């Protein structure tokens, strides 16, 4: 009984946790099949587990856009700024792993957030999309 309860609890947590949002469940085919952060993934300077966390932030952004459907760039900026601030918070983990969100990461993250905006039909300024960045 205890094992079954543990499995059920783990299943509920996995279904509700934002970190488990699956890219394969996105409605937008372009973002569903897109290789997020490919440049960072190909570079050994960036730890795999932190690239995975970073990808999860972008996938979560896509799920949020699909769920909330912002009606204008300002609404989109609210979501991309929240994602950018999450990347800001992730910087400390990169530093602990002897890495950092530097030029390659900055360009990769910015380009992928711009891709997301464009894929969902928004005309948005890349610098405004990631305005609160401190990397």
C-alpha cells in the first residue's frame, strides 16, 4: 500500500510541476520541433543539467504563451521578462559549475526567445524581450 501511495504521489507531482512541461505537448509545431539552446548544448562549457534547466524555462514560456495567448507585444513582454528573470536567477548555478551566461549563452537565449515570439506571430524587439537581463 505504501509503495502504491508513493507512486501515485510522484505521478501527481510530475504532472503538475512546471519543470516537467514537455516540449512535445506544445500546440505550435515550429516550437514543438525546435532545438532550443543548440549552441549551448554543443559547447562543453555549459553543463548539461543547466542547459536542460534553461531549456525548461523556454518550454515553460511557450506553454504560458499558448495558455494565456497575449494579445499584444506588451502582454508578451510580461512573460518574456519573467523568463529572463528566471535566467538571471539561474546564473548563480552556472557560476557554481564553473560556467556563466556569457556571449554564447546570451546570443543563444536571446535568439531563442526571439524565435518563440516570431513563431507565435508577434513582432517584438529582441532587446525588449530580454530587457531585464543581467547577463
